[in-house]
């Protein structure tokens, strides 16, 4: 059984593999928002447990066992987020915190039952592939920050790095800028370090850095790329919220 902190470190190392294939403890600490000393202590435990390896230059990587553990944690976290957002009715930010608490407590059997209940999603609610197979079969998209002014786009995924910014998640959810949503890029200004976008709930502005963490597809994307929880399950959740005794 891994502690909640250890699970968080494995998930973060997993997400850093794409942008920073060999992160060091210092960059991991910055990403986690903790001190280098605190990160070093957790990393040392993960190395001792055979889940993380460190090179002579102190570059970190997941071992095969660590990668398998991180993949399992991410899948469980994603399934719980679907359940908590689409059925229970929590917000993106709330569901992330709750999923982190619950993900280590469910058994493989319950995990598979939840997956079946939700229609076997291939992504998390933010659009990130749930496993390596899904990652290989899905388009890459482009960064929202690189979209041309005046272009029509479909929000494709909120990257794992962006998921770690609770304020950004709140903004995107309130603006309706979720996977599958159509939007128009109004203006991109490097001088003001901002991007203006017309979304489902009106016009808004965000910095170019957060916009670089959002992937979009040009024009209208294939609806099959975006998972939908079965309507019967969604209605069951809504009915329970409206009438707890039903």
C-alpha cells in the first residue's frame, strides 16, 4: 500500500516523462510545490521500494514496477474523477482532491466494476489518455497558445500539468472550456502575454502559459473522441442528488 504522498509523486513523475524525460529532485519538488528536502525524503523511500531509479547525475525515472504502479494509480484516479463529476456532481477541482483520497482504497475488482459502469472511458474527464494504448491511438492536437487568431477550435485535453492548477481548472470549467467544447480564438498577444477566447459561456482571457497547457484540435472534432458517461448512470446520480431516498 502506497501513501497518498507517494502516489502523488509517482503520478507527477509519470506526467513529467513527456516534457522532462529525466527530471531531478529539484524540478520534481517545484512541480509538487514542496521543499527540496521534503521531496528528497519521499524520493529516497520510492527508490528503496524499487519504484524510482536515480542515475549518477541524480536524474529520476520510474522503474518498470514504478511505471506499472503509476499507470494503475492514474487509471483509478481517472475513473473516480468520472464518477465524482458526472454521477456525484462534484466540480473538477473537488473531484481531484477526493479521487486522491480514494484511489488507494479501491480493489482491482471494484476498479473494473466502476470502469464498466462508466462505459469504459479511454481518457480522464480532462481528456488525458487513461493508458498507453489510448495515448497511441489519439491525436496529439496543438497547444491553444499556438492557435491562429480568428481560428475555430475544439478543446481536446487539459494536460496533466494543467490539472495540477486548481484555479485554472475552476476557470476552465466555469467558462465551459472542457473537452469537446467549440471555441474561437479571438486574439493572441505575446506583448500582453495573453490569449482571448470566445467559448460556450462567453469571452474570456487567459495567460499564454496556461494556454500552452491546453491542447486543441482545429475546427470541429470527431465527437467519438470525447467520452460520454451512459445517460442511465448520469440520471441515476442526478436522481440521488435531487431525492436521496429514491
